[in-house]
C-alpha cells in the first residue's frame, strides 16, 4: 500500500504531515543516523587528543574532512548506511562501517580507522544522539515557532486592546457575579455590580473607586512570584500605587470565611518608611478602635546584608516619630504596642 494520509500509521505522517515537516529531518531515522555520525566523529577526534601512542592528534585537514561529513550528511549517505545494515543487522555497527569506508581516500584517517567506536557501546552513541536530536529540534523548530506564536498574540493584544467586550460576554460576567452575591443580597447587604473592560486594569479599578467615592478598596492578590511577577506585574501593586484610599489585599491562600464576621483581637500596623507613618497609624488606630483590638506597630528597617550580625538591634530612638504621630492624631486611649526590628535586604 502506498503511503498516504489514509495509509499512515500515525496522524503525524498523515493529516498533520505538513505541520511537522520541519521536524522530519531532525527526529526521523535519518536524523538519528545523522547524529550518530556526529557523535562517532567527535569521539574519534577526542580519542586522537587523549595522548595514546597509537593514535596521534589528527591534523586540522583531517578534522575538517571529518566534520564536513556531518555538515554535508545527505539522504544518500543515510541510504548507504541502511544498505550496510542489511548485512550487519545492527544499526550502530552500520554507521561505524560507513564511516570507515569514508577513510579509504585519506591515509591519515585510514591508519587510525580501528579507533572508530573504540571503547563505546551502542547505548553510548544512541543516548548522546537522542539528546542532540532533541536539542536541535528545540533550537531550530520549537522555540522559533513559540516565538512566532508569542509575537502573534502580542500583536493581537495591542491591536484589539481598544475593542470593547461584546454584550453577550458582559451579560455572562454580570450573571456570574449575580449568582455569587445572591445570598448576601438576600440578607440585606447592599451590593452594586460594575463591569468594565480596559487594558489598564489597576488604573480602571482606581477610577471606579473614585467615581463611587469608595472609602476602601478590597481585592485579592493572585500570588504571582518569580518570572511571572516580573513579566506580568501585579494589579494589586498598581492599585496600591495609584489609589487615594486604603487598599485591603487578601491572599488566595486564606480559607473561606463562614458565619459572622471574625472578631479582631490584634491588629498589626507595619511601616517601612517613617515618612508615611502618620497616614498608616491613622487608619490602623481607627480599625483597632472600632473592633476593640490591641494594636501593634512594627517598623521593619531594611539593612544591607553585610551589616547584619546575630546581635543586631536598633535604637529605641526610632520610636519617637511613632509617638509624635500618635500624639498629633490625638488617640492615646487606644492600647498600642511598638516593635522595631531590622531585616536584611533579600537578594
């Protein structure tokens, strides 16, 4: 039966043949033979440099001739190896014999021919060849294809950034939000729903907060880290930078709240910059007063790593600005603790 989309044993050689054509010379049996020849030749050259009395270092001309066999490896060469395999009944041994046959016209290589495949097993050659096949396919086909895909998606994102969402999509989002808040509305909680589309999510959140006169913005963080955080950024961080009102961020790792709102026993006000201590204290003290909680104020000072020692402490004089700010606010009746600690800057 002639090979066609109907007779192919795998869709890769059938309906998807055109899609994977670029991989065929790299991951087929031809590609495996090609890499076997490369590994055998590089091992042969390495043996010549190993210091054996019987095998002197090859000349530059001989090295060039050998590596040229790899660069110019053709389907005819692969077929010649396949023909030898009919006699040897061994694929790697056929490569060895083919390689030795190419030495006939070069006395230097012919004299060292018995060092081809010296001290190797077939698995030594095959394992390295498979690794080279995958590496080449990744570098020459897969990564360029992914780069083209990313470029296409980036272009589409920019060209479609100003296209508003469809009414059907907007209605679907609103319906989902309605289902989520239905039980809270039944208990008498006043809830308004807003759906916006914008390429600048953080800025739009702040715009909505300004429009409705929000006193606080509550939002979850997505918990990105590492490269994802570097590439995608953080909406929560953007809102924190742009908002004029307090922002309550909640990590997705927290368990779902059930029943009545939890009582607050302890509130921590963490301040890194003494310049902004008054603003943070004002809201932290108000929250502690409303909930009857005890307030702890912590100032975490970033220290250069080389200055940190096991007994590193900071002077209590740093608490002066906290006390001054508290006096200006005029809320001394709230129980407040103060703690100051030093921490090394992470790298």
